[in-house]
């Protein structure tokens, strides 16, 4: 690990500069109607799993994807919401209010953070995270959303992508590869 990577792993507050500037400065609202800053509050210095969904999705991506993410949440055990943070961001902010998102999370037993915000901010986040279709016509159709999740360790600037329908074991393996290397014992 480089000296810079080790310094960031030791003190995530040093994550300033290119990565901090890469992500848009957008405010989102949680299912508890709390305002949060995407970069500063949600991903800075953290390992994250991020997906985009919407509560009225009539395909299998959102419902089955959320079910699989609940299995991942459970498989993470004590690491969930301490070492690995999960976020679901709605693609339908006009309908998916904090209250609707809270009911959706409760229905599935999801304990991670669900988010809504301005449509243009959500679109910008999807693009920055690489979770969009390059064909604008296809990308505009909610029924054809990518169904992908972004897994990242912001501190080390390591990111990967997987299907939201990937097995929890597969996603756990990907999360493991995002962790900093363990220093050799002396």
C-alpha cells in the first residue's frame, strides 16, 4: 500500500482533493426526512454499497434486488452500518417521499438508509457513479434502469459494480476485495 493510501486508511478525513471534488455536492433526504450531504455524510471515508431503485418498480430488479440486499445486510452481521454502509437512492423522487421510502424499507426489513432528493441531483449522482444507460432514451425509462449496485471504498478510491441480483456471497467477496490489505504480522 502506498504511503498516501495508508495515511487515508489511518485518517479518512484526509480525503480531500480530486475524489471530494468528483462527487456532486448534493443534498438528499433519508427515509427519516433527515438532510444529508452525499459525499460528506454518506461516502467520505467509508466502504459503501449503493443502488438506485424505486418503490413502484414492477419488474424483478427492485423487489428481488432489495430482498437480496436484505440478505447481504444480514450476512454482514456486525460489519453492517459500522464498516460497510448501504444506501438505496430512489429513481422516482416525485413519488418516493421519505415516508414512502420508510414504509418500503419496513416492508422488506431493510435497515440501511434510503434516500430521495431532487431529480436532477439523482441523475447527476447516477452518472458520476456510472449507473446509467448511455442511450438517453433508454436511460429516461425507469422500467429499464440498470439494476446495478456500486460497491466502493472511498478511502482507497476502489470501486466496482455488480448486479443487484448477485448473490449476497458474491457481493461479500467483492466487499472483501475492497478492504485495505492487512499488514504482515511482525
